[in-house]
C-alpha cells in the first residue's frame, strides 16, 4: 500500500543536541582522537588497519522505574553490569545504587514498601541456571541486591507484590509458552503456577491481590500464525486454577500490555497494532468490566492514579483517563519531550516519569514541568551501551542505541548524542545525510549535520510493520529500501522512500503471508528480499527478486527451507546470502541458480550483516569480521574475535572510501582492508 507523506515530526532543538554539562538532560561526550591503528593478519597481502574510535554510544540507558517515598528507582538497560539507581527527588542526586550479577537489562521492578524491599527482574541473553530474580533490602541499601532464584522463562518482564508479600512474575523468551511464577518469602522458593495460554509468545503484565494473581499475555513478539491475541487470566490463590477474564473488546488486540491494582480495581491495557490500544477497569471481586475505552496511540503502560484519575504513558507522552466521566486526554507537556516512558508514579499530587532519554521528569497533572533530573549529572553510572545499526559518510559515523544515535566526528573524535524515540535498527548515509529505519513503528528519520536542523521523521508506515531490520540504497531508482518485520501480526514488508520527493510506499508480505523480510540487497535496479519466519514452523529462507518501482515479484528461489535468511549482498553477477545457521549460499543472478554453498557456522553461528566493498563482500557475525572473495567465494577472516556488543544482531557499513565500520566489543572500529582479487 502507498502511504501519504506525513507532516514531518521533529524534536525540539533542546532535545537534538547536548552541548556540555549545562545541557542537563542531554549528553555531549568527548573521546580521545582515534587510537593508533592496529593490524590483524588476514592471509596473503597487506594487513588490514583497525582504528578504534571509542565507545559506540555512551549514555545512561534505562528500562524501568518506580517510586518508594522520595526515592525514585531506575533499572538500567544494555549497560554492563546491569543495575538499579535510587534518585532522591528532593536533592536531585543518586542516593543509592546496586549492581546485579546477571542480565543485560532490567524491565521489571516491584516495590514492597511495607517490608522495605525492592524486587528486580532481569532480561538475559540466553537460558541457563543463573538467577533472574533479585531482592534489594532498602533498609540496608549499601548492601547489594541479593539473588533469590529464577523463573523458568528466560526474561522477567513484569513483577507484582501481593499485600501479603508474595512476589509474582511473568516473562518469556524460552522454548515454552510463558507461565505465571510465584516466589514465597516464607519458603524462599520459586514455583510455576502453570501456563494459562499455551499459544502466547510473551507475558508482559502481572498484578496481584490477596485473592488473585492476574496474568496478561499475547503475541507481542513472534506473533502471527496460530499464536494468541490478548489474553487476561485470573489465578485463584486459594483454590488454584485460572479463569479467562479478557474483556471482549480487547480480544482483537495483540496482547495485554499493562496491569495494575489501583483504588481497589484492576486496571488493564492492551498493546495496539492495527487498532489503538484499549483501557479498562475491572472489578477485583467479580471481574466485571466497570469501564472501557479506546485509548490514544498504540501503547498504554505504567499506570498510576491521582484521586479518581488514572494516568499512563503512551508513545508520545502521558494520558489522563477519568473512567467515571468517560474522558481521556493527552497531556500537553509543552517543550518537555519524555521520549519513551519506562516509569510513571504519583508524588504529592504530581507525576514523575522515567524517560528513556536518561532523565526523570516531574510534571503537574496539567502537564507543566516541575523539575527534570538528568541521571548522568545526578551520579548514575554512565557507560557504553550495546548498539543497534551503524552508518558512515560525510565525515561522520553514526551508531544507534536506545533512545538515541551517537554522531562520531571522524576528524576530531568528538561524539554528540542525538536523541530520538525508539531504536535506529539500521541506517544509511546518502550524500552526507543520515536516514534511519526506526523501531518501534517510528518509520524513517532524517538528519543532515550540515543544516543545523533537528533530526526529523520523514516517512511513516503501517504501525503493525514496526521493526525495520535492514536498509539499502537503490542508486538506479534513487530509493531507500527498508526490510521490516511485523512483530505482532507475523510476516513483514518492504518499504521504499524517495529522498528527492518524500514519496514512500509499503508492500506488506511481499514474500508470503508468513515470512518477514529480514534482509534486502540491490543490483541493477532489482531488489532481493530475504525471508525468515518468527514461528517455529512454516516456510523460511525464500529469496524474492523484486521490482521496487512497480512493486512486483520478478522471480523467487527457495534455499532449502530449513534456515531463514540472515543477510544478503550483491557483487557482480552474484547474490550472496548467509542463513541464520551460518550457511553461505551464492546465487548466479542471470541464471537464478545456486552455484556455491559453504558451512560457515564456526565463524557465523547466527545473525549477520553484509556489505560489498573494494571488490569483495564483507560480513560480520556476533564473533567475526570476514571477507568473501567475489570470484572464488573463498572466505578469509579479517578480524577474529571481534565480538561486537550488539543489542539486536550485528551490523556493518561503509563510507565513501569503502572503509568498514562495525563494533569490536562495545567500541566503534574503522577497518581498512586490502583484498587481493
């Protein structure tokens, strides 16, 4: 479908750049000039030069927040080690902090003020025996949070403490459907109370009373196919057993997003997709629906109440809902841009929000700013994040993070953080201008460092097509191409954007109605789309030759079906594909035949990215940067054990001189290689 060109969305100048300590909310980081180039052996010929350009992106990144008295607790995201800081809202300084032994991010915090405890749940990179639940004794905050066990799901997405002190947890990320978990302070044991929805892919919401624990799930990640939609269950704590209490109006939405017990009632929201999210109030006695309303936007989370009014965060700020009056409004925050909100709490009649931009904002219930507290300036431990996409050109390299992009000046070494919503999953620099594919549902953003103008959204696409994965420039047609995934609906899309006119298109499910588009490459005006599948079963690994102007399929090739496509690139007459299990497939484009395969699992065990440069094809995996010869297809390791600190799969990109930019650890590196063929 074609999308009309939206009115440009832009961030205020104060949000765009930070210019030193006085910038308060915003970060300007200086790094040393590039270190002396280091050499790595890659076989015959000259050794490549490897120049370290400093950490990819540095800021205090967060994923959760909650208030206990005058202390606001914030859980970190993609920092090492993961930890929680407690900020004194009166002094504006970090008063308490702890680090954790496991996990890379903290999405779940739950306070038990009656027992002076804060419970912490972490996200983990892999399943194992490590703890993912912690308890921090707030009566002795100088002592570190102690591990108390693990839920069987890999990731803890939400926690809730019942009035009697029992902790409930939900999450996902494991091979099985998510369960409802309970930790008993009396026994110190973690137990599963069962899996109420066997077709759910993720549970992100839990709330508890003395009588019930409430479980909210759906198809937030890996949706589509036979996966469930929004599902809400009440677990009877005395008798055991689950009862489905999902409000009928919420059933079409992908998942339950948030639960909270406020003023004695259960407050519920869904995650929106094709439709806006829904908000509801249910009786905790008989679970009847007291009030329900269609919300504003696709997100409603972090419930709190001031009097009879319920406040929550959506993707653009804060909503105020008065169920009794059936009124709902978006607060006017003026110049205050909170970005993605990860915590919202009432305090003395005001509201305190934890912004994904790394600050706390206190506002009145009318939306006026009371104070802002930059977490870095307050004393939170700032360090290098894991990163998203990377791009280079026009004298700059760019690295995407959570809620921002770091702009590296390649001449001076200066690094400036540009703040914008979401995550730049991949990006390209075209004639000195940066274009990003922005998760989640943020479309394409544009930034010209020569103009002095803020970074601006220039194209929007259907909100269900929320996860851009790969960007590519089609020089023949003057189009930016973006491959995308639909997290909740299954399948995916291919986007086009014309920088000259602003025209854009989105073709949903160009491969089939199951496969997402994980990769895109282009040659001679033909785009090649690489298919994958978020489901455990079904087709995957299809490659489609696509006309991006007429938006029609030219031909397709099946690569075997066992593996999804991780990355694609063209060089000469050949199309190179890497699968998610490290198989290299080389296709002769004119004859549409597979002419070479190789098992590269030892250096490419999973996700990868590829770019053509200097007459060769370069690929990076989680572990290795390597080169594929365009004629013999021989593989040469360029940088072993590069072990890039990526958040959602490795990336690399090239500048005008065909130097390669990627990560080694959490550092941005520039690699100049000298292939022989």
